């Protein structure tokens, strides 16, 4: 993990902690991360950098292979509903957050939020991400999609990660 963080820091002058990576049908890749906190706009809707410990992220994109016809390899998957539950493994204290679409010059489109950890940055955390598909009012399906993939764009998923150490990412700063 240290090598990955160091290489990312060298090329992008920032650091990100990969919490987990998942692949699901129909050809969607989830990469869950802890990233360096930042000021996000509009500021009235986001925890400020000075109040946050970590920027918790979900990058959700089409895979590079075995994707539906018409999908752009690596393209962003919009309209998902993603939440994160961060639990301090020592005290049991929890933080819950809805991840919202963001755009930046490093990851481009992604889902994320600044969070304050429910405890010390040196504690270990259990992190649960829940993913729900878009509603019928957010995403309509053409007949060709319906015939090949069915009524649902995506199933509901829950991804659990234990013993996540946010210390290095919480201490990191953006330039």
C-alpha cells in the first residue's frame, strides 16, 4: 500500500488511500477511497476542510472490458445513491454520510464528501458503503437495454471493509 500511495503522490502531488475495489455486472468498477480533505463548493452544502479529517470517495466507472454496447470504457456512472457508514472499531462511534457527485482535476467525476472521523485519526475504522441504483424518475431505460439487462440498471450492493487506517490520509495536505 505504501508504494501505491507514494507513486500516486509523485505523479499527482496528492495522496489517496484505496479502501477497496469491486467489480459488478454489467461491467461497473467501484473504487472506494479516503482522500485528502479539501474545500468543496458550494460550501453551504459541504463540511469545510478545517472541520474535516478525510474526503471519503467512491469512483464509479465502466470497466475497460466486458461492458455494455455503447458504454465508454472508463466513463463515469451517474445517478447512483451511495452512502458510507464509518465506525470506530475501538469505541463503536459512527459517522454516516451520503456521497454526492463531485468533479476535480485528479479523479474527474466521482461521489464523495468531507467527513470528520468519529474518533482519533490513529484509531482503526470499519467502513460500509451502500450503493443503490437510480430511481425510474432519474434514469429511463430504452427497450434494447431492457431486453438485454432487464428492468434494473444495477442491483443494490453493500461493501464492508474492516480495520481501515486513515492516519496517513488524515495528516496529508493539498498544495
